[in-house]
C-alpha cells in the first residue's frame, strides 16, 4: 500500500505489467505452444517442443523434462502472474493522489489493455479458464473454469474501458512501446475476430469490421511497400 501510493511505485507497477510479454514473444516455447501442429511451423532439429508438433503430449513431455518440454505449466503460471500485476494496477492506480488525473487515466488504459491482452492469449490456448478480476491475496486451491464466452465478454469489456481511458487521457499514439488508444482498438478488433470464430457468432465479424476500419483509416501505420522488407 505504501509503495503504490508513491509516484515512482505506481509507475513501476504499471511498467512491470509489460514485462511478462518477454516470456512469450520471440521465445521458442511460445512459438511451440502457439504455432506447432499447424501448417505455419515445423520444428528444427534442436527444438524442445516436438511433442506439441506431433500432438504427443504426455506426462513425460512435462515436469521439467528438458529434452521435450511443452511449457504448458510455465505459461499457465506466467500469464496468471501477469494478470495479477494488472489487477494490482487497476486497484492502486485510482487510489494514487501523487500523479495527475491524465496520467491515472493513461495507466488505467494500459492496465485494462494488458489484462485483456493476457487473457486473450490464455483463452486461445486453454479455452475455459479461471478468471481473476482482483489481486490474489491468498492461495486458491479450487479454482473454477468459466466459459470461453464469459472470458471473451470480459476481454471486450476491458478493451472498451481501455479505449475510454486512453481517450480521456488524450493518449492516442504510442510512446516508448506502451499501449495506447489505437492499440486498444486494434486489439479489440482482433479479439472480436477470435470470438466470432470460436463462438460461431456472425454478428461479431460485423463488429470486428466496425472496430478495424477506423484503425485502418487512421493513418497511424502502413504496410511496407516492398514485401521483402
């Protein structure tokens, strides 16, 4: 409580919510868990996720086996740790009186964005999962999985809150790699596409198109003119 009542403490809390992305992007295990078994990817000689590519996941391929570790337990733990940091930010940012209202709105937008971001990865990997909306204060030994539809609804709700917070803060485009208004709208469009496909709801495709078009037409980004680049 004391740390997060300071300006530097709350800044550190929000910044640390980003750190878990480094455990997934650019990592062999992240590629293994998300791409192997599809026509997009085939493992190399020294890959450590061969069981995922062959759909041969057994107890032998888990539990710290370094020759073929599917990393299922690793990412389960990592993503829930990430969510817990986001939940802490959502709790403590509104209570901090040493930062400006504009910065509070920006931090809330980032925390809502990142919580949605991590849950989108989890529901895509595991389907029904426990959903935590508050910081963990005690050991929970009987978590309950909730449906994909509930998870997606929560994700989309978080992104709506993120978009509103960024708009209130006037934080529209990225600075130092941080989430921002247009990133939140783009992620919402992406989440709607996943939800539409998984839940079989055609109206969500229409919503995805409605959300994506302003991002496409915003002029904030463009494709490389040369594909080789």
